[in-house]
C-alpha cells in the first residue's frame, strides 16, 4: 500500500495544521488535560481519514477487449438507458458508480484504445447522486475507442465535497485498460455510457472495485 501522488500536498497541509493546533493546545491550555487528549484523539482520527483517502493499493489487471471494467471503487447507483447528448447524441446504457469519501478515488480506464474525445466542463457542486449532477456539475468527458471499434464514454463528476478533478489524458492518447486516467478528491461519481446491447454484469447497490469488477461485456 502506497500514498497516491495527488495526496502529497493535502497530507502536508493536514500535518502542518494539526501540528499547529496541537502545539497551541499543549502550550496554552496545558492545565485542561481532558481537552488536550480530546484534541489529540480527534487530530489523529482526522489524519487517518485523510491518509486512507489517498491510499493507492496495488491491484492486478486482467485486460480483455470484450470487457468494460469498473473505473472506480464505490457503489452502483444507476443502471438505465438514457439520452447522451454531448458526444453520441443518442440512447446509451448508463452505469454510474458513486464514491464515498472512504473509497479509493483513483479513476481507471474501463477499456484500452485511443482517446477520441476529451473535454473539461466547469460547473456546480451538487451532491453526486443528484439527477442533474451528470450534466450540471464540474466534470470531464472522455471517449475511448477500442480495437474492436467500440466507443465508450466516461465522466468524472465532482460532488458536494469534491472540488477538484484531476485528469491525465488528452485526445489522441493511447490508453490501457485499468491504467489511471484521473483522480477526484473527497467524494464523487463516475458515469459510463455503453452501447445499449452491452451485457450488464452488475446490479444496483452492488459494491464494486476499480480496475477489477467487470461492469459489462461488449457484444
């Protein structure tokens, strides 16, 4: 287990702030033993929460051109046919994964192929499960075409807590299934848009793992 590079700055800031707060409590409220220990315990708990959020576990990827793998750890909150109006402009099968602040927030490519389209959208910070979060929140849109000609669209969507989306891809890039394409800080969602005849392998409410769970099979 390692710490993801996106966490270095956040961890440094957290350590500095917690050190200052604890130092002030120690020197100016030394007589209030109960308060000191309360602050120490809360500080340690906060540090552990931030630390686990940026964890970067090692996983084994099993590439398969017929599979669409999950782009993030979390829970399946949407499986439905819907109109996708940004790129395909037709009906697609949407699968959405909600990531709580306790999930690993690394985002991974669902398929291998060429990035045919990329766009960043500034926007709002509605809660990630809000129906309009997919179209109104800060987000990125990535479309990858695999070797079989299938195009898969996936979106990083910021939530009420997630105020920073990071991406590592651009149009024309060759990407590999399971490799990182981005990171979202502190709670968010990823939407995946598939062909309507894709075979879905997950159910609503199912807990899934990024880079490991097979969301669907391409026919």
